[in-house]
């Protein structure tokens, strides 16, 4: 039965959503701890999970299309429409439960993504301010290697 394949695909997608949530929380912990050294690794892992989710979503769409045709619904029926159009039995409730869980998980992922983006913007702003301060505080040196005041800054070239 196509519905069993669809159910398996939905469970797989839910597990990937859980993994994405974990990876985003991991990324957030790195950001809040200031461990920016590991951010490229965390970001790459998030991207890998997103790629797997895209493939899983495609497989789910194919399975859902098969279920829709089997149940006499339009081929492009959504999960909500499949749950509403399910034949007598437990499948309508099972599909509704999957939909509710995935909707909740997606909302949590959106919140984590937005919070991480905010942390990254703040870190970028802080880095820019630090660099601006460092550039403004640059010092030049005189011929004897001592720090020169702004008025005494000289450039010299030694002939060898």
C-alpha cells in the first residue's frame, strides 16, 4: 500500500526536522559562547541536513501523489487534504498527527534560524566596530623605533 510508504517518508522527514533543530541549536550555542572558530563546520552540517530534507520532501511528494491517486483525490493533494480525504480508518488521524508535529517543528526551526541570524548580525557589527577602532588607533614609529605622535609621524627609507 502506498500509504505505508508515505507514512515511512513522513517519519523520515520528521527525524530530519529534529536533526535540523539540533544542528541549529548547536550553532546557536557556538554563537552565544563566542566559539566562532567552529561556525563553518556547524553551518556546513546545517546545509547537509537541509539537502537531505529537500530529497526527503521530494520522496514524500511522490509517495503522497500515489496515495492521492489511490484514494481518488487530486494528485497534487497536500498532506492536510490527504488527511481530510482519508478513507474510514486510522489514516486520517495519523496524517493529521504528522502534519501537526511537522508544523510545530517548522515553527521552532524558523525561530532558531531567526535568532541565529540575529546573533550573526550582532557578531558582524561587533567585528566591524573592533576593526574600525583598531584602524583609528594605529601608531607610526619614528627612526629610533619609538611610537610617534600624530604630528611626528614620518616615513623614511633607508638606502642599503
